[in-house]
């Protein structure tokens, strides 16, 4: 179970202000490309699941993931997540041959689960979005400040994976409030935004 604090920033100015504030704690910047797959009848999405390939830093490495049973309440996200590393060149081939992913089921627990639990026997590529993630080590927390670029606009968010989300959320909110940075609780995840085809309304 992955548990994260998720707070949405209203605009690029808030994102830049937070990035500047956290700059002494910066550890790395990740360029992520996220590509999603489903059946022609969206079997996975209907079941609240998402099958994703994520490419890092111009195909330096790639990860196959399956997320399911998401819950997002008051800025705290809980989701079942399975991840497996995958060769970037092999992963890239699935963008034009999505059904090739199904051929991994004999050596991928994720694809075995996709076929067995969800009954998937055909896949199409849904497309996806890019994300620039600044990573910061602040007060023992790993803060991830995201600039997510969709075909229909840009969204800004701060995330923090946590074992004590209520405590850590209070710390992060305190940082934002103390420095006059506006935020709201995220009420939809990035995949949900992508599938909706529009930016969150608030």
C-alpha cells in the first residue's frame, strides 16, 4: 500500500516560489514520461486500476507499474501499487505494440495479475503525460514537487510518501502557510486528470 500526502498548487508562481524556498534541500530532478495502457473497453479503468510505463530521464531507466483501489481524501492518497523495473528499449517498443506487454505474463507478476485478475487479453496505448519532479530532503521527508504537462494544460503538485501522513501533512501545510504559498487538497490523481481531459477546476 502506497500512502502519500498530495497537495495541489494553484499556478506556476506558487510552484516556483516553493521550488526556490526548498532549493537548499534539493537532491535531484527527474524527467518522467508516463504512458498508460488499457483494453479498448477500459476494463482496467472501470475497475479503478491503471497500468503504466514510466520512463526516467530520457530512457535512462523504466518502470512498469499497476495501481489499483485508489482512495484520495483530504489530501491523503492510499493506493495498492506494484512496480517492476523493465528495459527501457523493450518498454518503448510497447508504445507501438501494446499487446507485447501481455507476452511478459510468464515473467512479470504485474502482467500475470493484469491477465488473471482483470481478464485482460488485449491492450491499447492510451497515451500519457510528462512530469518534471524536483526532489527535496526536508526535515527527514522526501518532498516531490511536480510540474505535470498534459496535452490540455499544466498542473502543479507537491507529494510526499509517508508512513505517518497526518503528521507529515501538518508539517508540509505549515511550511506552505508560513511562506504564503496557496494550496488545496488534491482530490483527483494524475491519471484521473489525464483520463478526464481537463485540469482540476479548483
